[in-house]
C-alpha cells in the first residue's frame, strides 16, 4: 500500500474518532445536568470496575457482591435514561465501525473501514487525470470503432481495439508487482487515457500503490526537486520511482529539453532495474520517439515494453458528430 495515502486514511479515521468523542462528552454533559443520579451511578460503576480489578490482584473484595451491585446500577441507569427520552445505550461509547471500534484494526489486521478510507484516498489521488471520475472497463464502448476490415491487414479497428481492451482488462485484474510493462500507442482520441485510467482504478482498488501522472507533470516534479522549488516534489518523485504501478500519460506532449530526457531516463532505469511495472501512453511512433528523446531511451522503451497499438478515428470527433 501507498504509505502516504494510508496515513491520510488513518487521519480520516482519527477525525471520526474525535467527532465521536466530542459527541459522547456532549451527551454526558446533557444527561448529568438533567439527572445527577446518573452521574453518581457512572462514578460508582467505574469504582466497581477498579475494585474487581483489585480483587483479581488479591485485594480480597467480594466479586459476586460487586457484580450484583453493578447489574442493579445498570438497570437503574437504563430506566433513568429511558425516562429522559433516550435509549438505554445513549451514554455508551460511540463508534462508526462496530468491528474495530474505529481503531482501524481487528486482531492485528486492517479493518474493512480503514481499507475503504484508503480506497477513497487512492481514488482521489488518481482523479486529477481521470476524464469523468468514474472510468471503468464497463463504460468502454467498442461501437466508436469502425467494423470495416483494413484491406492491408484484414483486421478492422474494432477487432483491433477489442483485443487491446481485453489485454488491458486482463492486465488490471491479474496485476501483481512485477507485471509486464505496457506501451499504449496510437493517435489522439483513441482511448489510451481512458483505458489507462481504468487500469489505474482496478489496480489501486486491489490495494496496490499506483501513481498516475501526465508525462509533463512527472518531469516537472523532477525539475522542481532538482532546483528545490517545491517542498513536495521530492516526495512525488519518490512515489513515482517506488510505487507498484507508474502510469505516464501522453508521453511526447511535454516541453522537450535536457531535464525531460534526464527525468525519463531516471524513471526508466530505476523502475526497470527494480522490476517495477510501468504503463506509458503516447501518440509518438517509434521513429518519433527516438528523435524526440535519445536512441538509448527509445531502445529501452521499445525493447522492454509490450506494445498495444490503438486503431480507429478520434472518438471525440465521432461523439460530436453523433450529438448533432
């Protein structure tokens, strides 16, 4: 799991605990002001607990007598709370999660409530590059791709994209650290960003750490770290280098330059050496990739990544035409 996002999830859970503690205090203040006898009962119940504990240490107290007194006081307390118009458990500890009592863990294992908060933090961290915020494989529509076969290849864009879609979905659903690297290549508006977002969502929901960045934002973080322009840049760079899956979207649309080449080479070298999975999407052909960066960088991408070629026409233009 991503430690930074897990820390945020724990903070959210701590805020919930604090809100519940404040509500408990408010309720006690209200009830004690209305019925002083309930306050006395609570004080005595705490005293009984201490005496029972002392008996376990050999104080000689009559435990059975203490238990009877405790039960009688609890009955009286419940009757008085009911008379005030509240349920008998009105002054009990408040917890949103009955399994872990808002601690986040049960028997040393993460509780589903903390896991849910973590999943929401992951989704929030990915949302900046999500198109609609709800990208899913179920929403991928093959009808936008032409079904007519190409005279040269004998394969239609729709058939090609069906294969790409199935590969991406299988990759996401079977992802494990060290899974193969993918290169999503094709013209603009063919669904590269959408499918990479779908992969990011599924993989992150499986509990793996995912960083999803545009190539421009990723290289800018490297530059900010280098010149100490942004205090968070070092953490961003480290997350990109160490996460389970790094997705670089739209490689080739960023401003060219030496910093860009250096950052891309550093990302590739560190992640390939550590067998950390990557997905790169780009509009650039192999020749364009080599010209824009360096032959060495292009060689590593072409040699290490499994290429998925996107086919068809710009979906955005098709959608506009359909809306007319």
